[in-house]
C-alpha cells in the first residue's frame, strides 16, 4: 500500500527528529556547547539503529542514507538556539517520544525479521533500535538511565516489537502487523505517562541464618 508506506516513512523521520530533540535537551541541561548538542542529539537519534545493524551484520542505515545523520545534526543545532521552546513543552514531547519509541521498536523488529533473523532476535533488535540510543545519551550525559527508571519505557518497546512479530508470524498483513505493534507499544507507554504504571520491583529479603 503506497499510502501506508509513505505514512510510515513520514513517521520514521518524525521519530528521528523527536529522539534527536530529547538528546539535545539533555545537552542543554548540562550546558554543553553546540558540539555536545550534536553528539547527544545524534547518538539518541541513530544510536539504536546503528547498534542493530552492526549486530545484524548489515550496512549501517545512515551510511546508506546520510540524510539521517544530517537531520540529527540540524535538529541538534536548532535546539542549541531554541532549547527553551521544547523544554517548556516537555510533557507533550514525552507523548511524541512514546510514538517514536513504538515506531522504532516495530521498525527494528521488521528489519530483522525481513533479513531472516529468528523471531526472538527480531524482538531483541526492536528493543535495541528503540532504546539503546537513549541509553547511550544518558551515559554520555551522566543522566539516570532510562533502563533504570521505575516508569515503564523499555518494556513498552518490548511490547511493540513483540506485538509486531507475533502478528507477522500469525500471517497478518504487513500493515496490520505494524499497526498492532505500534498501538500496543504506544498504549503501554501512554498508560505509564498517564497513570505512572511500573512493573513490580525486586525487594531485598534477609538471607537465611546459617547457624543451626
């Protein structure tokens, strides 16, 4: 379906821009120079997809289409001069980020599955695509990692990738499988943003007394 493919491409670029903005905003909070903005914005925007392609052993996507890299650099530079604007609308940006998260998870899983990867590997590649850019951003920016936050984030990427893969394996049409993954991941992340959903955490328990 040409219209579906066009819409998917637009959403892909949209997600890239949102991720780059979130990376650049970390640089703004750390009061970095414009090179720092470019580094964090680019790492967030294309970092996950880069790791995915390296693991899958295929050409890294932005080396084939340099416009991805150029977009991250341009967005980062723009945020350097206008960081107060997206920062003042950060709650709205989180919803855009939720859409980008679900989209990147599905896109990563689809690419892996298309390349003949095992379904489990495809799910893992979806999670990596959606979240590892943010993890790299947090490490470089010395921020608390998204992987360690109580609020559901990585799990939403997992659900999106898993939803797509299960639908695809069940024989659903590509469009239906993609929508299933997108809606599942976005709904879970949206619930976390709205209601503060979180998975149960491990609670330390006293060890056994070794004495008889």
